[in-house]
C-alpha cells in the first residue's frame, strides 16, 4: 500500500500540495516556538566579570510554596524583577569553607561619567576586581575616598589617564573624583565599562546596606571544586540565595540573562500553545477535507476487494509521507525564522546580545512528530467511514454527501457552546488576570463549538439564505442554495478556517490596540504636571526637594519604576509598580481613586492598588496585601486606596520609603513638576537638570509620547504572534477554498452538459462563496465582539472596545477578498476545460 500511496501523491497533486502547505507552515511556526523554548532552557548568559570565580552566590529567583495537597506541597520559581540582595554576613561563612581561597562580596553601583555620558558604566568595590580578574595597567588602585580606577574602555572614551580629575554621577549626586589608575583584563569584558571605588566607599554608595549583590568564590589551589560547591550550597540553603557554578555563572552576573531565560521559555511556551491549537484545527481540517474529496477513489478500492485495513494504511501512508516531507522543508525554514526572531528580540531589548538560538535538537523532532501525529489521526478519522461500509455500497456511498454528523458531535458542540456562554458571565463578574484567562478560554471554546456545529450551521444558513440567493442571482442562486444545503458537511473546514481567522485576529489584535490606547490615555489624563525631569542615571530624593524650592513650582513628585510580585493561583506574578514621593503627589498625578485616599500613602507599610489588581487578588481598602518587592523581600502592606488608572501608572503604587534599599539604584527615574499658571520655571528647571549629568527636562506631553513608543516596542511580540497565527489561519482558509473548488470539476462539467451556461456556473460559485463568507464573517465578528468586549470591560472598565477603522477593514476586507479570489480563480480555471473532458477529471 505504501507504493500505491506514493503513486497517489504523484497523480493527485492539487490535493496533496494543499495538504503539504498546511503541514509545512505548521511545522515552521511550531519549530520557531520550540526552538525559542529550548534555547531559553539552554541559555545561561555569558560569564565575563566573574570569569575567575568557580562559583557565585546570588539571588535572582523567588521560590513560592503553594498549599499542601494530598500530603505534598508544590513549589514554583519566578525570576525577580530586581536584583536580589545577599546578606553580607554570608561572605565570611563562605570564605571559611575548606578549599575556598577567598570569598568576595560584589556590589554593583549605578554610575554615569560626565566625559562619556553615552557609555554605560557600573561601579564596584576594588576587592571585586579579582573576580574577573582586572589588573592595574597604569597608575595605582584606588586607596582613599575620592579616587577611582577606570577600565580601558572608559579611559579611551573620556580621554582619561592617571592623575586626571573628572565628574561622575553616583548616588544621585555629581562628584569630582581623581583617576588613580587604568585597569584592564586579558579575559572577557562585560557589556559595560567599569569604575572601581575603594571597598569602603562602594559600601557607602551601595543602595542596600548590609547586602551585597553577589559573592564570588575563588578556589584554593588543588581544591576539589565539586566538594567545595556542595559545601557552599549547604551554607546558602535557607537564605533564599542560589549557588551558580560552571556555565550558570553568567546568570548570576547578568540579571537580564536570567530575565531573558524566563521570558523566552514563557513566551515560546505560551505562543506555542496558541500555535499548536490553531495548527491542530488547520491540519485536521485540511487533511480531513483531502480524504473526503477522494471518497470515490477509496470506494473503488473497496469495490475491487481492498480491505478496510489496507485503505486505512493507504491513507496513513500518504499522510505520513507528506508529514515527513513537510518536516524536511519546514524544520530548516523554522530554524532560519528563529534566527530572525532572535535578531529582532535583541534589537528591541527583549533579550541581551549574548542570547543565542542554539536549540533544535529536541524541538525539531518533537514538532515534526506532533504535527505528524495530528495529521495521521485526522486522516484515520476521515477515512474511517469509508473503510467501515461494505464493498457493494462503497460506490453508492461515494456519490452522495454523508449525513451531517452523529449525536456525539452535536451534543459536544452544544455543550461547548454552553460553556462559552458561561465564560461570558465569568469574565464579566471578575477582573484582572482572571478575566483575561477566562476570556481567552471563551474564544477557544467558541471556535471549537462552531467547528463541531458547522454542518448544522451551514445547513441552516443555506435554508435561510435560499430566498435571498434566488432573488439576487436567479437560477444561479437556486443552484447555489441547493449546493450549500447538500454540501453542508463538506464546507465545515471552510467555515471553521474563516471564523478562526476573523474571530482570533479580531480579538487578539484589537485587544492589544485597546490596552495600548488605555495606557496612553490614562497616563496623559492622569498626569497633571507640566514638566518631567528625567534622570539618565537616576535622580536622588534631593532633586524633587530642590524642584519644590523653585519659585512658581507648586509640587514635585519623585517617581521610580519597578515591578513587584503578587500571589496568583499558588504562584507569583510580576506586575508593574511605581514608587512615589507622597508629598504633593495629588497635584502632579491623578490616579482616579475610586475608594480610600491616596494622601494616606505614607510610611513603609501602606500601598495603593489598581482596581484590576484588587479584583484579581481580592484586596480592598483596609485589607492587608501580602506581596514581594522586586528584590524578593516579602511585605505585608495596608491597602489605603484603590484607583482605576492602573494601565497608565502601574497596578501597585508604593511610597518611595517602602522601596528604599529594594531597587537596583535606589534612585528616582523622573520627577513630575507642576507649576503655577503663567509661571516661567523652564530656565530654573534646566539649571537643575544641569546639576545631574545625563538628565533632561521635558514637557509631559512629550514624556507620554515616549511612553507610546515604548509600548509599541513591547507589544511587537504580541503583534507578531497574532500576525503569524492569523496569517496561518487565512492561509488555511485559502488552501481549503482552493481544494474545495478544484474538487468540483465533475460537478461543474455535468451542469454545463445539461445546459447551464458558463456565466451561470460562475455566478453560482460566486453566490455560494458570498453566502458562506457572509455566514463566516457574521459568526467571526460576533465571536470577536463578544470576547473583546468582555475582556476590555473587565480589565479596563470600557464596555465598548476601541476598534480602529483601518484594522477592521484589513481583517474583514482581507478575509473577504482572499475568500473570493480563492474561489474565483480556480473556478475560472476549471471552466476553461471542455465539459466532456471535465467529467473524467478528479481535480
């Protein structure tokens, strides 16, 4: 049967090309997702500054323990948004481990150099120079307060040499310092230039007293490194820290590497889940339709004594060979597409330049096997009916359309439809991430229910539209209505693909538009201040205090951006947060408080929560919010206010006092400044900005405009996902329409032989497609409207979602144009064949 299957592939080119395209495109998409996940799992950053250390103790993860169930307690791990702190007391304990020559506590300090403001710089204590190692190549190491050593990159960029004096910005203040020496390394250098202070000064400048950012472990000569690492791990147990050894040292050195590792695994897994769902729909529909169009072939084989098993083997052999060919073509294309995705992720700042796409060994065979399994299962199900009938009935069975479907199909479809409507109520009664999750589930459930109920939907639409088709298209409309009614089950794949493209695309794409629009609108409407002082290397609290002293300034609020972790479904979820100086905050920003009072946000134990986060976490004014700050520190804060502008200002608002010592720099990102009407404070603010290198003053209109640009960059990945998946669904719809049209050669030839003109046949096909397209667009738009309205209302409080006119035209108009073209062109090609010849052609 495999030989016969190979011959079938040769002589049924149209059907098999369509099936191959669907399979290969699915393999490409899933390969990209799989390689992204595998690369993320393999990625450990690049060891640079800690090259001489054989182990590093750091804190970049938080382990959350869930409730105990059935005698077991599950745990989950999440990457910290901020660099975690390691107790300084741990340095001595690690140094005392036998086999450890030296344990060095490393502190990372935010620095900006006035002579080279565009060069990224970090500061460290001189003791940590041994971890790379760095050596003095000119001058001396820093020995007293006010001296620094700079690496060769910064020295070259700023034309510095031993004995030079320069200005640096650190701890939010400009300092005049003397360059004591130039340092260099023979090993790999980090991505940033380095400045070394004395260890005493580094401890004073570090924003986290009593903590270091990491501990580098230098081995004694001849020490058993495995035994030493195990001993260090025993000491670190219970402190919330982790020991990174070998290639993992890069994760300890680069927090962005740990974030990139988590991001790529989560993004690839989430996108892969959506892609797998849509690929399953598309592959199953395409393979099933391909088998259904060849019922006459299989009927003939059954009539000449082929057994049911042989026919099934024939189908599975054909599908298996096509799956293998799709993997051979799709996997290399997927790997190439993965390289492009990696380049785009680096360009847009999602991952560091050290991230590499080195997966494929596991992802490629897994994807090829999964797609093949779906295709084989779909082929077996589609061929099952033909193989179960008796040989004498086979040809008669092939000449008519089968029944619409069994009881299991209709009951399952109705049940899923009921679940989808129930999810509408659930989405409307919840908020935040719970509403988002239920709405996405509602979308998938609607599409699956429509796929199961499609035969009955098609039949009902044919009956309902028959009078309209006859009135508009005359005899051609009559034939179109009859064809739609008779071929209700044959058009299931077409209806499902069209609904999927419109419903999924309309929901996910427009949801991104709504979230971006709400973020910009809320930020713009909620910002009362007219000016923003933006610090390139951070601003101290003194900057806001100095701004308040300027005549004409009514209020100034220091703001620092961060993220916090909140409990969510027995795990921890990162949400955007802001820290503010509460003094005069109500005059610079309007968070639109719905309950409580933002003026009560003071001290270290209070918090204000967005209404969306309050709904997700079940918090209200007066309750205690238990969460983790960005560095993993657990806190219990009293909720003093709930506000509705969470998109524009973050889901959590804290006092800067609460964040003190828990962010990487300990500095404000910007200061919002509100001036009296008519007051000319611009020159004074420009002078203030000049006191802080790399700082600028801008109007808040421009400030919120930059926010829109940042959102466009961050939403790029979501838009790429939607574009790829919707494009795949549209490709499947076109594929299916072309297959359905090419399979009608005998039908159209017979109509022409009995007197139907070519023009009438063409109008019949066009009216059929118009009716089917109208039904699909109506259902797809309804699904998208219900789902999108439910999500936007739940998370943003907007009952009517924003739908850009251009986007609506692109999705609906593009789908309609593609559907019509995919029918008109193949039907026109078939009509060129003389009807007598067409009666003998299967495709």
